[in-house]
C-alpha cells in the first residue's frame, strides 16, 4: 500500500474539502472561493477543532464573537473551537484555505517530528553526502 495519496482540485470551485479525497486522519483542509460580496450564510463554532485560516487572495471580513475584522491576502488567523465565526468576501472576492485539527493534539512538528532519511532511494536533487 502506498504511503501517499494524490488528488487534483479545481481551484475555481466554490469549496473543496480534502478529508475524504485524501483520506486525511488528523486534519481537514478546505479550499474556498467566495465571489465578490459572497458570504458564508451561517455562524458556526466547533466542539473540539481549532481552525487555521490562510487568506490567499482578495479581502473580506471575519466575524468572530460579535466583532468584525478586515482580512486580506496574506492574513492568517487561528480560531479556538468555541469562537463563533463567519466570513464575507469583499469586492474582489475571497480565496482562503481552512485547516481544521483537534485543539491540543499536536505534540511535535517540523523537525521535532520529522526525521532525515539517508538510506534508501533518493532523488537526484539530493546531494550524496
Ligand atoms: Zn469550521
């Protein structure tokens, strides 16, 4: 069984959820496009999952716990599970990625969890040491 799964998504689609497409087990990632002036038509919170939003293009408004904050491309924000949130796109639309994972579940990351592999197959761009 392969140690990976590859998919391809339509970057113009309104919303794509990768959990089922990639059999994700520790996170959900959605890629979202709101058209100009479009909005998420509800406010929601989560039971256990925090969310990281990364705005890739456009601008808009983050509604969070009754507050409204302007957001734009390059902004990244994390929301606690209990945060009551919604999004509205500005005049140029809003493209964002949302990553959802269980709050408090990450024990190590980057090279705290990664391990360099020097035995076995290597691509040509890795210099033999
Ligand atoms: Zn959510």
